[in-house]
């Protein structure tokens, strides 16, 4: 029951020790997370200094996946990546996921078909194979501008990506 007025709280010595221990553990985890984010950002920027990523709401992640978001800190990684890319003379471009529809688009037919989240494999419209949905979205993000996917650019880059995805096991000939 809520009772108005000031409350006197006496914290025991053992509770204060536990609180200090927890604060130290969180500090160490945060430093480890920052270090691993810096390493990952450096590895990404070693591939190229212009990085494209879907524009996401990281506060919405916190509301939906609280503790898991705290442990992984995707927003912190993206801000580190943006800062390091700009310092290296590049940029972090945010792709508009609503207009691009990367997981629904098929570059062979130039059409979007809605899929359920449980459908993990994308069947190409020309019947040339089946590719993992996330890997195909990454390929489309690589050939996209901030708000449009260019089919001609995708068709030109697809043979190289197709062989790479096939060797990695992310693409199959049959569904």
C-alpha cells in the first residue's frame, strides 16, 4: 500500500556490499562490451568504409527484449560503427526498410511477395534456386540505394553472389 511522506531506509552492510559487487560486475561487462564492439566495428570497416544498414528503432528493441538488448547493445554498436566510419572518411547509411522491403523483394521478377517470419528460405521467381532469406536480404541491401533497389544492379551482381552463397551453403538448387 502506498503511504505518502518521507521514508527512512536503512541499508545493511551486507546489502551495500552486494550492491557494490553488482555495480562492479556491470562495469566490467560494459567495458568488455565496448571493447568487443570496437573490435567488430574495425573488422567491418576493414571490408569497406561505407556501410549500409536497415534503419531500426533500438528503443523498441529495449521495450520488447529488455535484458537481451542490454547484453548485446545493438544501438551502441551502430553508433560506434557510425563514428568510426565517419572518422575513416566513409559513412553509415540508413536504408529505409519500409520502402525497400528487402525480405519480400525478388530481383528476378521485380516483385514483392509478403512472407511469414517462419519462412526462412526465399524461392527465386525464375526457378533458379532457393536462398536463405537473411542472406538474400543482405545481398539486396548491398545493391540498394537508401530508398530503392535497382534491379539492373542486382542482376549484374547476382552471379558472383550466387556462387558465393552456394559454396557457403546458403543457397540450394531445389526447395
